[in-house]
């Protein structure tokens, strides 16, 4: 009974901590009201922590919901395949059959680890470049002057 209550408290604490990452509550002086502000800039560290807790949650935080669902589905599929091939290796009759399934299990575990690390890196980079201007003012033009000279100009408008 004590352990169940402790688990519920831990889960509630984790959910509250995750919610506190999303909003920032700032108290006003001289008044008893609270003002809730949304962050206009994404935190790269917060995105990585979210992705470490649940693959794809950092992408969701960065506003890329489709990518988040793809990452989560891919990670679940890789983990499921690793578990399946582990069960097949345990139930195998011959050594060669068991070795075959253990190799497949190992591949899926390596793929899982690689996609997990790429998930963390992607969440960090997306949050870091959250306010990066990708408007049409950044352009590259090529102009030909005569027959033998090619000039390339790069224009940046502030």
C-alpha cells in the first residue's frame, strides 16, 4: 500500500515538473494576481530533457508534431522488434537459430540507440534555431558579366 502511494506521488511530481517547463509563472509586485507568459524562445536544454524522457516529446515542444509522432512510432517499433527477437532467441531450439535471432536483436538495439541519440540532437538543434529567420530576404543571385566572367553575390537584408 505504501509503495503504491509513493508511485502515485512520484508520477504526479514528474507530470508537474514537465508542465512547469511549458509555462513560466511570474508574480507581479503589489498585486495578488499571477501572470502566465509563454516562452517566445525555446530552450534547447529543455527540449533535450523532454526527448530524453520520451522520444519525440522534444520535437512536440518545438512545434513539429508530425516529426514527434514519427520518432515515437519508430522508437516503439524498434524496441518492439528487439523484444520480439529476444523472445525468439530464448525459444530457439538450435544454437544457429538462437544466434540468428540474437544478431537481429542486437541490430535493433543498435538502431534504437542511434535513433534515440539523433532524436536528442534534433530536438536540441530545432530549439536552438527556433527564432532563426528563414525569410525570402536571404537570397543568392548569379549574374553573368560577359562571356568569361561569372559573378556571384550574396545579399543579406537586416
